[in-house]
C-alpha cells in the first residue's frame, strides 16, 4: 500500500493522523505532493515506517529548511518527480494543471498532484490520476489523504 497526502499546510494534528493511518495500513511508501509550508511539519513524518517522496509546492518557500528536515525521511525535490515503485511509473507534481498535462502525455502509470485541495481519483486513458485533497483541511474543512494499492492499480480517498 502507498499513502498519499498533499497540502498539509502546517496542520500537525492532521499530519499525525495521516502518519498513524499510513502505518496502520502497512504503507511501504508515502508520497507528499507539496505545500508543507514550514519545515517543522516535516518532523512528524519521522514517525512513518516508510520512506517519503515529496515535491515542493508553491507555498513551500523555505526550501533549504525543508530539504534539511527531509534528511533521514526521504527525498524532496522540484516537481515533477518521477520514479518507479512496485513496477509502476509514478510522476508527482504539485499543481493540478501540471498534473492534468502529465496525465494527458501519459508521463507515468500513476500521476499524483495536489494544490487544488480537491480530492480526485480518476482513470484517464489508462493513467491513474490521484489528488489526495487537502490534509490540512483549512480551506474546505475536511482533511483527506489517499491510499493506493499498486497491485490493483486503485486508490481510495480516506477522510481523517
Ligand atoms: Mn499549492
């Protein structure tokens, strides 16, 4: 199982809940699609039993601090971040517009993005498109993440 979150926007309580959920689900990888905001929020991810792959969002101004916080947790870099996991090609970006473009170009088997704070799981021409929605919950009052099953190539949105 793969845990996906995005747009946590400093909400430590919700990040803690996401960490617990991902650990309980036995996730072997966690993806964050950007907008942590402050580096201190990354520290919570240290409690994960899985490594994290993440991209910077438009609100992630403290890049050096975030990169430092990520040491020993996983990797964070500029979008798009591409990698192979469980035999599937993943592409992670932050902006939903970029995500739509990458999906249309079939840049990966799975395209993950955030930014719009709207949860979305959709198959587009064989590409699984996932936006976990906002983990922070500040904008829409609802905190969500996604759980992705690579074997079934399916994902579900989970409300925290
Ligand atoms: Mn954003």
